[in-house]
């Protein structure tokens, strides 16, 4: 169970420049295009700069599409994420999203991309 003090220890990587994530609460037709600030194998730190802020609250379950336009990956990745934390910084909101459900075929693609980016940073 995720609590307010839960912190997932993982390597965080900067995402590619064109990389976006679409997120919506389950059952809602409104989709928010969020920009990742960093990514890891277990989640993403996303921001929404528009006004009003995305209406996500802590512990909200989101229906997520990673790279919906296929700018970075060969195909979009669909998964479920949970808002683990919200950070307010300089009039921007950041949403720490933990991936809680992802199909194995998509998890392989996601982890491979993150590992490749981590390798590029180290090299």
C-alpha cells in the first residue's frame, strides 16, 4: 500500500524531448497531455503547466498512454498508474505516478527504453 511517506527507490532518467504522456481518470473523457520531467522503470514524474491544474489527487488511479503519438516508441504503451505524490513548485504541479498495472509485452518495451536511456547517460 502506498502511504504518504512511501518512496520508491529507483534510477530516474530524463525522457526524450518529444516524449509526452496522456492521462485521464478512469471513466472520464477528458485527457490531459502531460510532460515527463523524469522517468524510471517503476513510474514517471509528470507536469501539467496549463491552467487550471490537472484535477488529480493523491492516490487517484489514472489510465495512462505513454507516447500516444509514437514519437519515441514503436507503439504507444497503455497502463494504469497511481498518483503517489503531488509537488507544488514555482506555480507548477508535478505528479509522481507509480505504474501499478502494465501488460508484460508493454513492460518489456518500457523497461528496455528506460534502460537504454540510463545507458546513454552513463556512457
